[in-house]
């Protein structure tokens, strides 16, 4: 699965990037969060290896959308002097995910998989709502002190 993800990333990076070139960060981040959530739900419903390979395509597209959008968002909305700190804080999400993954695997033994992966999906959809609210707040405050960023 990891090698398939790498191959798909290499094959899809240019077409997906060109397709989403004119998208706003808000839309790209919300789409990536929703894809992530639905991807987790689909994992529970997987009944064959071929279905998992299909799900890997969604995961790869989500990665291609999410990575550049997050970095662009952080660089656009942070102060120039603190960009490195914010980029580092933004990348903590991957460390947190690697920390929580084993805990979730242990929980999936005690709870039904649909409940565990459903919880992950709900968390991803909550993050989409948070992105929506965040960009709404930024739109209101966008005119204030934008030149100092």
C-alpha cells in the first residue's frame, strides 16, 4: 500500500496540482479534510484488497491537496518573522497522527471498527468545519494589518 501510494503520488502530483491551481486555500483544505474523513469510513467498508487500492487513490489525492495548501496558508497568514515557528507547529499534526495511530489500533480491538473509524471521520469533518470558520474569520479581518504580514 505504501509503494502504491508513492507511485500514485508521482503519477498524480502534476495533474491534481494543475486541476486545483486556481482553487482558494479554503476550498482545498476543506476538500482535503472531507476526503480524509470519508477515506476512513471507506476503510471500514473494505471487503477486498482491490477496494483498498481504490481507497489509496483517494488518500493520495488528499495528500496532494493538503500539503501545499497548508504550507501556503501558513505562509500567507503569519508574520514574516515567525513563519518558521508556525510551519513547525503546523507539521506537528503529522507527529500527533503517528502518536495516535497505535492508540487507535489498540482501541479498534475493544470497540467495533465502525465506531473507531467513524470517530476518526467525525474528527476530520470537524476539522473541515474549523477550516470554514477560520477562513470566515480571516475574511472579516483580512483588511486589517495585512501589509505587516
